[in-house]
DNA sequence: CGAATTTGACCCGCGC
DNA sequence: GCGCGGGTCAAATTCG
C-alpha cells in the first residue's frame, strides 16, 4: 500500500537538497566584487547549508521512523484482519485510538523520549474507552509506564497464548478518577506494547516529567 | 511507618 | 452445572 508513497517522499527530500545546492552556486557566481562581503556570505551560506543538511538528515530519520511505524501498524492491521474471522471480533462498544510509538535514537535530542501519533479510527459515545497500540522498547515497559499520569497497579494476569503477563493499573487519584489502564505485549512481537485506557481523567496530569511525543512536537513546531 | 507493589484467591460471564 | 479465561480484591511484602 504505502511503500510507493514512502519512496516519493524521500525523492522530494533529495530534490529540495539539489535546489539548495544550485542556489549556493549562483551566490558564489555573484561574489566576485566585494571579497570580504562575499566571504561573509559564503560563510553564511555554508552555515545555512549545514543547517539544512542537518535538518534534512533529521527529517530523513523521522521519515525512516514513520516508515517503520507504518510497517508495524500495517502488520498489526493484517494480523487483525486475519483474526477478524474468529469470534473475538473487535469490540464494537469501544472507541479505538491507535498509537504507534517507537524509540527514536536521536543523538541530538530527547534521549529518553518516544514519539507518538494519534489517529482516531472509530468513536462511539457511551463508554469512553480508548485502545492504544504502542510499539515501545523494553525500557519504557520495565516498570510503571511513564505516560504522564500516576498509576497504581492492582493486578496482573497471565493471558492465554501470551508468554507475557498483562498488568492492570488504576489512576492513583481515589474514586474521583475512575480511569483504568491495561498494559500487555503483542502476542508475537514482544517489542509492541498494547495499552488500553478506560475512561477519562478529570484532573490535570501531575507528573509533567516524561515527554512522550517530543518527536512529533518538534515536527509541529518546525512547520 | 505509610504507600505502593506483588500475587494468589475470588468472582463472573460465557461456551459446552 | 462446570470449566475456563479474564478482571478485581486484598493480604502480605517491599520500598522510600
Ligand atoms: Zn486520573
């Protein structure tokens, strides 16, 4: 499906880079007269090119991340389609939100951050339950998943055909906030966490500490 | 010492 | 009705 789209995007990136190089040559042509100013401008242009190159590299990495997430998501989708014939069928009473989160090995920024994107597939009114499929690394799932809220673990179950247990969390704020959360791993791909949020918080999130979507934020800020 | 986690028991809906 | 799978409780234990 999306493989062709990916290649076209990467083509766009390289084309824009070529255009920048042409601009540089033109400026070099017009430099002859005032050498010092020309040198300054060359420095400026070099800086700019360097900046753009770094940005291009960053965007390429983000593109790779997006491609990877897309691939994982598509795999999950296919898996879901294959399982749809079985009686477990997607819960129709639940609204579904799919989030795909990957670690980004950004050496430049966000050492421990994960980027996440949301897309609402289906939404129904009554029970505010959102399901999130998250691809994350072990370090996120080691203990209580830091997603900005404070959770209290109240149970853990071993699920059939899944070597990894499922953890049950409740929001730390007493019955005033009836939000619950389940954390489990994908059946075969252990790097994929599946979070199921149930309910909505009626308070602000107490721990702003861990950034969870800085990657996307940086894209949004940039554009 | 209080709070959070662990972990087996208990409960409950569902299919046979 | 019974067994099974999944969800929750709560006593015990660990942690800060
Ligand atoms: Zn809450």
